[in-house]
C-alpha cells in the first residue's frame, strides 16, 4: 500500500477511527467482551445499555466519578451513529425495540489490539504443515490430467500403507505436547476468525443489496430492462466468490455426519493432557458457526423479501401513474365533447361508414285502400259514467323537478334512490317514468344502462311493487341532458 491508500484508510476506516477514539479502551474492552468473547449477534438496545451502565459504575468508582460522566444510552447512541460505525442499530421485522450488533470494523479493531501483546508461545510448525496441505489441495484439486491425479493418490495411499505397517509392527509415533499446543493455537485462531468472517460476509451482503436498491431507485429505463438488471445482480451476488464460498461452507457444516465427527474430535482434543488451558469459546464453536451461518442466511432472505416489496411498490406507483394519465385523457375528452367549437379537428358521425346494398332494400308494397263509412252518426240512448275521466292519474312534473332541486341544494350530484328516500313514489310507475323524463335548467340527467337500481312503492291495494330500472343520476349544471346506455 502506498501513502495515499494509507492516508485514505486513516480518514475513512471505522476501525482506525475506533483506535483513535478518546474512550477506545472502554469501547474495545466492553464491546469486545459482549460481541466477540460471548459471540452475541443481536442484543436489545436497553439490555446492552443496562450492562454498560454497570460497567461505567465500576470504572467511575475505580478511576474517579468524572471519568465517564455520560449515560450508557448516550454512549451507545454515539457508537452506533453513522459517523462512528462501530455498532449497527436496527429494528428487526415485527419489533418496535431497537437492537444492536457489532460491525466488522469493531471486530477488526478488537482482533488487532488483542494481537499486540507478546505471546509466550508462537507455533510455526503447524502453519507450515497447513501451508503444504493447502498447496497440495490447490495443485491437485485443479489438475485435469488423470494420470497425474492417480499418481498423487497412489503416493498418499503408499504413505498410509507405511503408517499402517509401522503400527502393526508396534512402532507408534506420537505427537509431542509442543506440537499439540501449536496446532490447537492455530485451530483456535481459525475457529474464532470464522465467526468474525461471518459478520463481515453478512455486512457485505447488505452493501451489495444497498447498491442494488440505489440502482433501482435511480433507474430511468423500461421495467423489463430493470427486472433483467435486478435479477442478474441478485444472481451475481449468489454466484460471487464470497457467496459460493459461504454456501459451500454452510452446506458442508449442515451435514449431520460432519457435525458428529467434529464434536467427537473436539471432545478428544480437549481431553488431552497437553491442552492445559482450553479456550472456553471453542467447546461449542461449531454451534456458534451454525448460529452465525443461519443468521447470515436469514439476512439474505430478509434482503430478498424487502427487495421484492420494493419492486412491488415501484410497480404500483408506475401503474398508478398510468391510471392518472388515462383519467387525464378521459377528462380532456369529455371537456372537448362538451365544447366542440373550442377544439381543433373535425366531427365524425361514426367511426365507420354504414353500407346499404340496393338489393337489400324491400320492394314497394302499395297500401290497401280503406273503406270509409260516410253514414251520419246516430245518438245512442245508453247512459255513460264520465266520473272515470276525473280519476285519471296526473303527474306533476314540476313537483318532481322541485324534489330533485331540493336534493341538489347541498350536493353536486344525487341518485334517484336518494331522492326517493325523502320523497317516496305516490303514483307508482307513472311517477317513476316522470322522473326519467325530467328536463330542467337547474340540473342534468344521466342514465347509466350498465347498472340497475331497485325502486319500490305501495299500490292502492296495499301491495308492495318493485321495479328494476337503469341507474339514474342528477347533476347540478346547465340545461343539457346526457344519456349513456
């Protein structure tokens, strides 16, 4: 790394910023104990604040009352602020309580500080052996030549045969205590490093998802191109080196036989006399791996679900914009229809010509002659009851119009059913027909043939009559009648 790279890290790295913080010792000791030693992956903000409050109380009693004068919640808010970047504050789905988790920057800073003290024992032989094994795996794992791979397998089988023969002859070659402690130290470093790697993998998945959301939010192309781009990037995340390595590790760890073998080997190692001080975190490290891996998988599932909802919301907004455009076109069309003189263009009688062939017309049929009776009328002797003429029903259309105007006094439009609630039918079907034939300068009449309303009344014999009629609506406005069917 050159000068510019290191200077940029000094200014932007959250881990470097933590090492330069005023209370770095408090942050590294307290957060390192909770999130690294205890391997806590998520904790309630209030619970962590309570634990920090106890720690601050003890330190203030030891170092002085004004050493840490602020409250625990104030310190946690500062440590989880974006300007610090040492804790991640979030709200899990379905929870209204804030939770905290450590960031990879905190783990890197804690690991670097813990590697500073002088170690009483530094193993090198085990790492050299591991380096040789890794080189063999790389060299022969990617070898395509069948003969070369067979030669390597025969060599390994010969070594196993020699070891089996030596055991049969009674020659047992044991690993000394130094070699055992050397390999155990390397195993502890690898096992705890894996837990830190899980947190960094989870954080990297969030970064990739955040970049993808930014691309979706600023997309200006078509929806099809957007979906192709989004799905391609989601596949690229899963097929990346980090994603493939994580899934391979997780699938390997989920095999039951592997878990049982690992637990058995771990118990055997901790039972050796050479392991004087076993690390307590290592006894259940494979369960911690499973928990950390499941948490990472859950994070990926949650990010995928949130991205799907994000795309659904965006599609809903686009559909709403399309509907707004269609309504705007409809409203402009209606305005032009009501005022055709103010709009440019031509009037069309129909969308297509009507064709009538000459031979389709019927031939002329003369009407038959009518015989007229020209004899004079003769007055009859029968008496007629003319009172029935005065019992004819008279529909006062002006009264009906006044009922409609009264209903429109407080509203801009009213349906016939609402008018009849305050002015029920008195003359049955004849009055109902009168409502449909009203014309008045104070309102317009709209008949919707696609809907049906039920209108009821009581006839003179006391029977209830019901009629199914088209939907009728009155609009307050100029004197013009619009009918749609």
